[in-house]
C-alpha cells in the first residue's frame, strides 16, 4: 500500500501565465563594470525566455565576447558606452506573455 505524504494534502498548482518574481530594473553603469540582467519570472507550465537588444533577438545580432545569454540571465562584461541599449526580456507560455524593457546606460 502507498503511504500518504504531506504533498497529497495540497491542492494542485493551477496553470499560470508568466509573472514577475522580481521585475528587472533599468541601470546606469560606468565603463568597465559588469552588468547582470535577470528575467526573474515564474509560470506553469514553464515559460520560454527570449532576450532582445534594441528590438532584435540576441540570437540574431552579431555575437559579442562581452555578452553571454544564460537562459533567464544576460551577463555583460566590462561594458563600454557603445553597450548602452534597451534589453527586453520576454517570457511566454500557452497562458500568456510577459515583457520587460531594461535600459542599460553606460556613461
């Protein structure tokens, strides 16, 4: 016979469109700083995350050794003034889409 666990007493988790755990914020950075952009969302079922820079998918822009996309996170290493841009985090599942613009300004 199967034993009951505490999880057996919990109601099922409902489906959910993506929602913010912590909404990303714009930032002003100095030359040489490292920048971490997080798309901190949750969703059920799991959402697909896509990043854009100035409206273009990161996968379609020229690769940059100073920029790494790691799923929910983009790392910008040693930023320079020409790295000033608007980044977009898009989270999408079958229940909805969530979009945030993140202004990265290097001065």
